[in-house]
């Protein structure tokens, strides 16, 4: 398998090329989970895999009514996930994320007793379909004798208590109240999330979702994305009924359910945490060597990036106005920005319509 075929297959499996999916739930289910710490970027990531014409508000409606959820899973960050998939994904990933968080739990006094008391307090405060914002959860915890504190330490302590409750399968996302996120009890928001297959079955299913949406990819890529051990990821890939091939001494796994894209000649504005980039530990097939610094560890707010012919060609940022969105393109890789803007124009106009605004493009030379 040549690198160009890897790109063609990934574009098709990501539903960036070929036939789009029909609904945000279909996209999230196909992806397994879709990183969503940048909420607005994640809405655009969903829309890119749907037919043209979906607006930001139409995509968010699927989140608002609970047809897709946003919660901490796989790694210590937010992902969109289908309600019916959340239970078995927590079975796999909650122990790993809690182990990763153990140091922060200790640093902020979130011991076992505090965890148990917090779960009881959150249960009481959210019963009956209540939807509470973070500050309201903090008040409920304080009222139950669980101090949160103020400033950055208090914010971090609260964030990790909430994350622990998500990982325990107690709470999940509710609809937004204005621009603020709310939380609800998982059993009330998404009863289907309680389905828990055997662990081996769950591992194989996660592998099918990962490689079905991102293959060809390696077991190391799968381990990076899932947060699971490399041994588990290798075993899951072998058990999932996938195809494999060797390239440069690496084994790549993929599903043949979808044919590769006929051509890579297309262009997309992708959000910073789009699965086409963040879904891989090794991004050599989609990025110039110069782009590696932007994916370096510790850079938690990556730049939005654009791809041309399946490879990263530059970065973009947006500035929202009342009537228009200003899109600024930048290419630190020696590309022709004017040519890039020309081939990106269709996707830029689609993004503007997604926001309900006119588009203005600027080039940062």
C-alpha cells in the first residue's frame, strides 16, 4: 500500500470524500467518538461529514436534545459520543482516565471518601431531570459539605470532581443554557447508555469503529486515540476482523467496507481537533515536516488547519462579526496562499453558510 492510498482511504473513511452521512448521530457513531473540547469546532467537524446545507444551530440541536452527548471519555478531554455507546466505552476507558487523573485527584484532595460523597451530592442535586451549570454544581457540593474553593485551584478541583462523576457513569451533558453547559443524570438523559457487553467484545467493537473511520492506521495510533494499552489495542485489532498490510516496517489496519476516495483533489477547512489529524499518533502521511511543532505535546489549543489533496497545507482562524465571518489563511510551509484560497473557496463559502454569515477572506503572508 502506497502513502497516497492511505490518504485516499482515510478521506473516504472519515466521510470527507465520497458519500456523506445523514445525521450528526450517524457521524458520531461511525467515528466511535469525536473530540469536542472545542465545542464550536466540533460542530463544524460534524457538519463537514454531512450533506451541504447543515447549519450550526441545526447540528447543535442534536446535542441539545441528547441525541448526541458530550462527555469525558477515552482520554481526559471531551468527546461527542452516541448515547447507546457511552456505557461500553466507559467500561473500557474510565479506569484508564481515572488512573491518568490520579495525581490531580491527590493534589486537589479528591480522595475516595470525597469521591463517594460528591457522587451522592450530585445525584441528589440533579434528580428529577434537573439541568445544572458548573457553578450550580459547585454550590450543591458546597451545601453538602464538600468545599470547592475559589480561583484556579477551586476551578481545577471542581473540574476533576465533575470528570470523576462523568467517568463513574453518573452524569453527562445536558443542553446549553445560553452559552453555558449544563449537566444531567446519565440514567435520565440517556438510559440506553447502560448497555455493557463483555470487555473483549467492547474492545473489538472500539477497534472496528476506530479503524473503520480512520484506517489505514497502526495499533500505536489506536492506542493514542483510545487511551488503552498497546497490548489491548493490538489484540483488539486482530479480533475485529480487519485487513492489514505492512508499510515501512509498520502494520496498518483498515476496513474494506468503504472504497478509497477516487481522488484526493479537494480541500477542506478543518477545526483544530478534527479527527483527520488528532486521531493519529503518527501524522506523517497528512502533514509536512514543518507542521510537527503544532502537534507537539503540551499544545492544548492547536490551530485550525486546512488540507488540500489530503495533506495539511496551512492554518486558518476566524473572526466573527454581525454580518460576516473573516477567515484568515496562513501557510508557513511555503505554499501559494492565493492558490490555496482559490481551491478552498467552496469550503469557505460552505462554512459561512453554516454560520449564517457572509465570508471575507484575508491572506496572512
